[in-house]
C-alpha cells in the first residue's frame, strides 16, 4: 500500500514537472514551425496576384514543400535518435528559420518552387522528432494528453498566426516592400533564434535533466523501460523492422487519410473562407483562425478522455467519421453561414484524433524502430501534401468551386474513420491478451 501511494505520488509530481518544463517550450517550437509551414496560405491573398500565380500554380508551390520533406523524414529521425534531440532539433530550427525568412525574396513562380523545396528539406524530421522525443518522456497513461498539448501548439499557430499574418499584410508598401514579403521575413526569423535557445535549454533524456530529482528520474526511467519491453516492436529490434510491420503500414494509411483534412483544408482555408464570405483579407484571416480554437479544445478533451478510459478506437475513428460527415453537409448546404459553421467543426474533429493517434502508435513501438516508424508514418501522410494541393487547385480552376475538392477530402476522412475504429480495436485486443497472459 505504501509503495502504491509512493508510486502515485512520484507519478503525479514527475508529470507535473514535465508538463511545466517541457510542454510549454515544445508547444512554442511547434507553433513557430506551423506558422512557417502554413503562412503561405495567408500570403497567397496578395502573393498570387503579385507573382501571377494561378490556383494550380499556387497548389504546386504548396505541394513541393512535401517532396523534400517526405524524402528526408526517415533519415532525419534516425540521425536524431543517434545524436540526441537537443542538437538535431536546434539544427532543424535554425536552417528552416533562415529559409522561411528567405521566402520574402522570391520574384517569380520558379523561385517560389525552389524555396518551398528548401523549406521542406530544412524542416524534415521536426514533427516526428518531437513525437519520438515525447514518447521517451511520457508513460502510456499520460501520452495522449501530452501529444494533445504539443499539437495544440499547431492549432494555436493558426489561431494566432493567421490573424498575425493577416495583420502583416497591412505592412504593404512600407519601405517599398509588399506585405506578403514582410510576412515571410518577420515570421521566419523567430525559428532561427529559438533554435539557438534549444541548444541551451532542451535536455536529451530524463537522465540528463537537472529539474527532476533522483527519485523522479528513477521512477520515470523504470516505468518507461518496463513499457518499452512490452511493445510488439521493442527497443531491442533493429530500425529497419519498421518497414516489415503490417501495423506500421496500416497506421501510415490512417495518417495519410487524416492528412487529407489537415493539409487539404488548412492550406486552402483562407481561400475557401474568402470564397464563402467575400470579406477582406484581415476578416478572412480571423474567420480562418476560429476553427483551430475549437481544434485546441477538441484535441485536449479527446486525448484526456482516451487516457482516462484507456479506450483508443472510438477516440481515433469517431472524430474522423464526424469530420467527413460534416464536411459533406457543408458542401451541399446552400447557406453560407451554416457551411462555415460546419467547416469549423470539421476542422476541430479532424484534429481531435491527432493526440490519440500518436499515443496509439507509440504504444506499439519503441527504440530506434519507433523513431524510424514515426518518421515513415509522417512521411507517407505528407504524400497528401504533395499531391492534394495541386489537385485541389486544378479542380478550383476547372470548376470555379472548391466543392468537388472538399468532397474528395470528406471521402478520405470517412475511410480514415473506419480504419481508426479497426486500429484502436487492435490495441484493445493486444492489451486484453497481455492482461490474460499476466493473469495466467
């Protein structure tokens, strides 16, 4: 009884320290990363006209980011697992900050394409690196909530970043520089500065931190080691085992289908909202930010409830099914206010599955195979970023509407919801099998 109370106390105090010392800083890093990746959607409100870009050309520019991003995801995470998160995350942030600020210098479509390729190369490995990093700090019972906080940083990037980007557009003409150029410059530099901070602040592992006491370090190390021993793909397995795992490929497919929503809607959201509302750039940026405020709330509640209940399937597949249904209704309603409202909740539900997905994934994997698998899953999902924006741009140019493009996204979300129910059920079956084995 005393030991249980002691473990419970250590659990609570250790998670409290992690939540205070790691989560806010990682949220800030992801907020900056997501702003730099997605701010092109707001810049497009001026940039497309300045550079003479059609919707399809803009889609190609958006999509090229994902070419280098996809190719370098796995190598980047493999390097991170060997050299440590502190140095590698710092390298990523400094290089992407420089490239993101350099986007302010492009003069034509070809230069935009080159810079987007360089930005993808610079940022490759950041998101899967942080997800792998969190799995090395948080036990299963707290992991979905930790992931939800991390991804809230991305959602807040849209809540804060879109209005901020919209405000930067109003700098148009100052010192003879276009507003969209100020946007890229002023939003790119913070990443490079924070990369230097990462070198001084971010610990590589629980053992190297100074803000956990000896008892907390010991409890956390033992707990994580015991959980890693029980993962189907453990830290003893070689990194290339990930490529032979059916479960990893199914998880990759789910994340690809979910990405149709996060990429397909997010990168076109200001343009879609503008077509619905007919408002000016700043109002459009505010309206485009609102869905992500709800996404923050939905991610936290879904992740927290999944951790408390221990259930993954409904929390993984349910939100995507709801998102697909609402998006389909948004396309067919003739009421603009209702269509916008349905779009808000589509975005929120689509994001709600995110923390539960990564908690489910890291319950299945550990060690170098986990680092590679997380990167592989994220890379495959970003195929949606490579192919979907040009397709959506082509549909818009051909039909003068985003309706058919959004229906394509809705179908992907519905398929992802069904797969999520299956994947979450598989996790439950494995936990039941483990429990039965221990009982016998």
